[in-house]
C-alpha cells in the first residue's frame, strides 16, 4: 500500500486489531440471518510524511451510506462544544450577515443551527441522506455530496466563496486527503479561514485510545503530518488549539498559502516541538502500541468473565463506533454483554455489527437494573454517568475500559 498523501510505500506497522465489520454498519433483525462483511483493521505509519493511516480496504461510499446512523445532536456535551465554537469564531473573525460559512460534514445541523440563529449565511455539505434530512428539517441548506476539489470548484463557479470553512471531526474520515484539502483552498476567500478538529495522535497513543481506530477513520493525525499535507495543498497553518474533546483533539486554523497574511502563532511551534519530543518522527514510537492495546483488551475481557462467573447483570451504554472496536477486538458477544442502550431511535431495535449485541432504549435499562453499566463512549463518561446517576439507587456501578479499566 502507498501513503495516501505522499505516495511512498507503507512499511511501518502501528497496530493490528484483527478484523471487524464497519463500526456503524448496524444490523436489522433480518440482517442477522445473512453474513456480514468483515475487513482487516490494520494501521500503518508513513516514514516519509508521518501520516498514520488504516490499510486501504473499505471504500468511503461503503462506510458512509444513505442510512449512516451517527447524529451529533444526541450528545449535549457536543452541542455545547459546537455552540462555544460558533461564539468564538464569530467574535475572532468578525462574522456577520455579510459573511458566508460552509461546514464540511455538517451531519444533522448540530453546528450550523447556531450560525443560523445569528443570521449568518451558511451552507452545509453532508453526504449521508439520514443526517442531511435532519439538517434540512432545521432549515439548513445542505449539499448532499462528498466534499473534494471538484465540488469546491463547482460551488466557486456558482459564485460561492467562504469567509470560514469548518470541518470538525471530518479530516480523519477522508480517504483522498489531498483532494479534500485542496478543496478548502479553492473555496476560501483570499483572507478566509478554515478550521479543522481531529483527535490528536499523541494523545491517542499515549493514552491508549485504540478504540478510536475503525475503518471510517482513514487517518490518525499529528500536527506534523497535517502541516505537511496542508502546505502541499496551498494551505498554511497559522494557529492551533488543544481541546479535550474525543479524549484530546487539536483545532487547527489554516488559510490559503498564496493569499493569507496571518502570522504563525507560537502555539504551532509548541505543538510541533512536543510531537517531536514524544517521538512522532521516530520508528520506535509506533512499535509499542500493539502491546498496550492487547493489555486493555485482556483486562476488559477478564472483567466481563469475572462478572459473568459472579452472576452480575451487565449492560452497556452508547452504541458508539469506538465501542464496536473494543467489543470486536475483545471477542465480546451477547453472553457476556446482553444489550447496549442508546438514545438514538435510528439505532434502537438494531444490533451492533460483529458482536450482534441488541440495541435498546433506556427504558430497558431502568427495568433491568443492571449491576454494572459499561460506558462505551468513554470520552462522554461524565455526561453519561451524570445522566444515569439514578442507577446508584440500586447499587449500579459504572465502568470504562479506556485508557485502562476503571470501575466507580
């Protein structure tokens, strides 16, 4: 396989999670009687540009289908994050009714709704029909296509250019990363700004967040790699912020290389230096991840086996993609984990891919009163444990498996 950015051969293994179905390919009752498509889930690092990437197996259109079930608005934490982002960029870049904002990966309109409330003209680009329909129901204009340079040129030729283009938790999801980034340069006004948020590679590795790895995430990003990719596609990083979302993310601010005039903030050099000190530019940095992931898998599986032997009732909360990664890597099935609760009606009544664990509403949890509730989206553990605090009344305990097993 060749690197998706620089085209050099990939030869440095980082992590092998075996095989799994796509993490958001939830199953219907009927689909349980048919075979599933499982794909190898391996991650390699490019020793030339240091882009960490999954082995090229599944195509984007297979992963982001018309019935893609992830809706951002089901997390109050994420909605609050989006509203703060809108407040900050509106003030910093003086957005107004005379501006135009585009969000790539607009999902269900979770972010653009806050711009719309401010009467700031905005457009969403979202390839999945389910999410696009939900955004339109909020009155948001949506282009239902995958983003790339061709679409950017079409929009520009129609008279659209953007003061701000946002891509929050999208950059990791694109297989043609050069074409994707080039589209931002095409769509931005000469002094326009693009922002990108993505989980930070050094947090992912240092905190053993291997469940963030699944087929929909084609790339695992350091600022070192992003800086090089952007420069090759007429974008210049001028600022970066470190966030706690998704277990530790970066928010990168970029402008057109040919027309932008903003000075490079010291924060950029600080993060680049910290990455170099961590070892991002060294082969050895990537070789110990496998052992760390296997330790977590074994501890998690041992905990579930002990709970079963001791007769405890176990449930899980959050039918999240990251949860499917650890469940399938660990070989967990309904005998050890009978069901998972999720607030999204589009997931309820279906089954997790691979493990085939049923997804139920919260009413089922309240009736069953499990002794142990495993929070699969551990990055939302505070939000979820507060929401489920009533489980304490029957002695319920909460568990997360990442970065190491925690029971409280």
